């Protein structure tokens, strides 16, 4: 009989995920967890079964743009894939966005919501993209307190009825640049005789989820000064009541490395009717709530992708026999998977720590220390998990050997899709600079140092070295920051900003692993998080370099 390798399988992605289940047990009151566990299990069954099989079978599917109909009319219709259409229904029925706003789990409603996201994200071809922006739009409208827009859009953005549910886009990136949105070229002109209505004119170079019913976008009202303060935040509905486009032309769909199922488009705004969300200035500041939400989604989706790659790699290691034994019995293979398992577990805990703080903020339960910690963590969590996701995806593909390079296994897509995570919503460097801006506005590293110390308090003696390494790394980062400000000024700090941010992120990940082991001990299942903490520590935590490296960098690139 010829040999055929059996492929990896998933099963129920909730029941099979001891890391998530341990975290939820340690975080939720028992009665609250018992209430939500059935829906987590149901979604885990759907994600690891029907949706996973369909995502494999449709790996070639991509959206299609039809700009004209048969009779010469410009229609700009984007046909999404069948899996995305199914995801639209599942999103509403399972309350993937709604759960956060229904607040049935109180301050833990965000943890409840993002546990759902984490379970289903890897199985529906990045439908998380429009959902992240939908969630962000809902949060932004609530924060800005525009009651008219809240009444118009919020019930649709948070609906559990697939027939009435909306998604939202976020249109910021223009030809002038991505992260530097202050140089936006979009002009907003008041409509004569219609108070509070503007038309937008410009090009949005990169707009994801273009099939959404609405978007939040930036534009500069005529006469406003240049720079970020002169931009305003606008609400736009994509189509008119008769179904025609609202002064919006879809120039093309972007031909991307990954996330190819996401209908990312280049748009021309030529008279798109829009309503200011809050005032006619400070648009960048006013869209910040959306960025906080989308960066949190980015981190949780990064963790979900890491978990998926590892789940498949570990199942495959039990099935694949090489040199006389399963890969799962080969010491080097086990050592390799253990290293990336530790990275995933640390990333998972830091992402959900940010989610916890977000939920407490929305419930009005955040104290001053936690509020400062959340401001620090928002850029750090997104940047550190994004980098980890790419590295873990690459290692997971390699764990399959040649099969990891073959498209119809569904494996290469994991790496291509992961690469967007350190790019979208701010690259690693941009987020490192965001961290410096938080610190420059009167912030300090004290809340993070305090968090690390609290996490490692009461740690088992077997974790003493790991716990001390986490504290040392944060203290070293703080000392470097002060010393470099004195000796090298802002330029020296900027040159080391990435190493600073990654060190702080990794130190907190390690501390959270220690904490997870400590709080699991009373249940008698602390062995795995403790092993993850020790392995993560050995992977390396402190990336800060005391020596000034900016001169060498200039020499190397000169």
C-alpha cells in the first residue's frame, strides 16, 4: 500500500485549549464562567469543524470588484466570498461585537467578547478586519456622545440580527502616507443650505472592509489650518438610500501579500456626503477610541493565529513519523515547539490583560494606576504580539517541512496573513514612538514596573529566576530611558525606542506567565504555565542596549 500522510486536525478549539480555559477559570467567577462556557464550546466546535473545513476548501477564494453593470452604469459592486457571507451571519448570531456592549458579564464583558473572537478568528478568512473597525466605530460614537449618530448607527453596529447588522470601515490612509495622517489631502466642504452636512473630496489609498455600510474618516474642512489639529472626524454612509454609491468610487482592489479575502480598496471621494462626528477640528484625537479598539483586536487576532498554528503543528507531530518515531518523540522537535508555545502563552496573557483593563475602563471601574497602565499597554501589546505572531507562524510552517510550503494545505496563508499584524494600525516603529509620546505627556514607566512586581509576588521558588528577570528587565529599561535622555537626548531615545518597547512587553509577558502559574497552583495545574514561564525567560527578555547604537546605524546605512 502506498503511504499517504494524514493531515492535522483541530476538533473543538475551546475544549482543546487548556491555556484559554485555565485563564478564564482564573479570571471569571465560577458562576459567570459556567454561564458563558456553553457558547464558548459551541463556537469552538464551529471554528474547529465546519468553518475550518470550509476555510481549507476555499483557500483560493477572493473578493471581486465589478465596476460596471451590463448596461454601462457605474456600480462599484464588490462580491465577497461565500465564507465571508457566512461569517456575517455568525457574527450577528453569536454576538461577536454585541457581547461587549450588552455588558452581561459586567467589567469582564470585553474578556467574554474577545474569547469569542480568539476562538473563531483563524477559521473565517480574516473577517475580524471589518469587525474590529465596527467595534471601534461603536466605541467612538459612544465616547463622542453624538446622540443623533448613536441612534442612527449603534443599534445596527451591535445588532444580533444578520438582516439589519452593519459593519464599519475606517478610512485614514492616503497617498501622502500611512501613519502620518496629519498630512491628509481630503477636503471637506459644507453643503449650502444644509447645516452640519459636508461633502468629502480626496483619495483614500487603503481602505479595508470596503463592503461595510458606513465608515469613520478624516477630512480637512475648507479654511482649516494644516496639520492634525485642522482635521475633523466624519461619519459617512457608503450608499445612498436608493442603493447608489454616495459620491464614492472604487478605483481598484489592492493586490496584497496576505489577507487576500479582505476587500481592501483604493477609493476616490468625489462629493461623498458626510456628517462631523464631533466638532470641526482635532480629528486625530477624536478617532483615538477607534484606534485603541482596533489595536486590541489586532493583538487578540495575533494570539489566535499563534494558537492555531501551534495546535496544527502539535497534532501533526503526533501523526508524522520520521526516522522511526513520531515527531512528538523527537527531542529537537519537542524543544522547538516548546519555545514557540512559551511565546504564544506569554502573548495570550498580555493581550487579555489589556482586554481586562479595557473592560474595567468601560465599566467605570478603572483606578488611576490602571488607567495609566492601559495608556502604556495599548501600543506595547499590539507591537509585541504582532512581532511574535510572524515569528511563530514561520516556525509553525517549518514544523511541517515541505507540507508547510504547499498552498492547498492551508498553512502558507497563516504566515502571509500574520504579516499584516505588525503593519496594520501602526508598525512596530510607529507604536514605539507612540509609547514615547505617552511618556512625554507626563506618563512614566512606574505603572508597568508596579504591574510586573505585583504579578511575580508570591511566585514559587522554582520561578525565582524568571520572576527576577522580569523585574530586572523593566528596571533596566527605565534606567536606560533616564540615562539616554540625559546623555543622548530625544534622538538617542528614539533610536532605542523599539528595543525599549519590546523589552517592556516581553518583561510583562514573563511576569504574567509567573502570575498564571501562581494563581493556578491552588487548582493543582500550575505545571504548564510554570514551564512556559521558565522557557520564555530562557528565550530572552531584555533587548535594551546600554551602548549608543545610532552612530553605527548611520554608518551601516550610509
